[in-house]
């Protein structure tokens, strides 16, 4: 096996490089979240007031990691956990005002990082790469 061109290794390296760029952008902008916290926040910006179990599934993280991230975001007052009215064993996760206000600047950091990462590719190559990755993800979610 050619380990230098192994698909999993290459995807992992690109993911790591993107996370590094996003983290740098967020630090430079003074945002109080990390790339992994961004992933969880992005789910809540799309659908607020969901259970931690659903949040874990939607962010494609395990429950333990999600709980750790939710704890940190709650300490930063970016989210709040509120017991479900119908089942008090379930905590629903909601964005706070401060959490909602981070959406635009945090998303801008991610968009700048992606644009920087994709610079070596033509627009056609960027489009094709995105289509191929979506095709892979669609099959894995089925």
C-alpha cells in the first residue's frame, strides 16, 4: 500500500490543516470557540433546542465528546441546557444570545479558511471535489 497517497491519510491531513486554519482565524478574530466547538454550535444555529443525543448525532460526534463540548460551551455562556418539559431526564440545548451572535463571525472564519485551503484548486476542481465528498457522505449516512 502506498501510505503517502492513502485516501484516509490524505483526508485526515486536509481535515487537520483546515482545523488549524480555522483555529488561527478564530484566535485572530478573538472568538472564544475552537473548530470542534464550532461544529456543535453550527448544528444549533441550524436547529436550536435539541437533545444532547440529537446534537451528538447531527454533529457526527460520540456522546462523551458532545457532553464535554457542551460543558465547555455552557461554561462560556454560549449555550444553556434546559430540562425537557415532557421528560425531565432529557436536557435540551439552546443557544444563548451570545451564542447566536457568534454565528456570523465564526462562519466567516470558516469560510475564509476553506477559501485559503482551496486556493491551489481551480473552481471546477473545487466543485468536483465537493460533489465527490458529498457522494461519499450520502452513502455512509444511508
